[in-house]
């Protein structure tokens, strides 16, 4: 449906605060490579696994544990919707 937000959209929106304009590419690659799905196929059930992969990837690019924790916490909030 046109105009309906997806789980991928929500993840990307949060990720933009940490990765800027490359957030969609970052999330899409993790979804494709680790979940073997297209971004629009991501569901709430995929979130725990996806968040783990995002956390691991983020830890590879920064040692700012507070930033990683904040990012993961915000993503985890999506599981409560």
C-alpha cells in the first residue's frame, strides 16, 4: 500500500541519526546479507536478529559504546509496537 510505513522504514529513520544519508544502504545490506530478504520483507519478528547484526556492524566502525547502546535501545523500542 502506498504511504504505509514498513519496519524497514522505521529502522532506516532511526539509523539516519547515526549514519546520515547512507543509512538506507547500511540497513539494506545487512538485511540482504544476513536475513536473505528484501528490505520491504522485514517484519517485527526479524528485529532481534537484525538488531544483533546492526550492533555488531556498528561496533566495527566505532568504539563509542554509549552511542551503540543508544542506537540499539532505540531500535529495540520498535519491538514494542
